[in-house]
């Protein structure tokens, strides 16, 4: 679990609780570009 401490998102935050306006700190993509797969992991 990584989190995004620069944007006040601690490690372990459920994906559904990440704010709608959040952007990935590595690629700049919005939350809509990610999805949760059946394995429980978040994929781009």
C-alpha cells in the first residue's frame, strides 16, 4: 500500500474514498482511468 501523502491520501485508503478530482502523482491521470480488477488490485 502506497497512498499519496502529498495529497492527504494515507496508505490503505479504499479506492472508492479517493476524491473525484484526485490525479495520480506519477502519471497525472484522473481516477476514472483506473479500475479495480477481480484480483482486488487497481489497474491503469
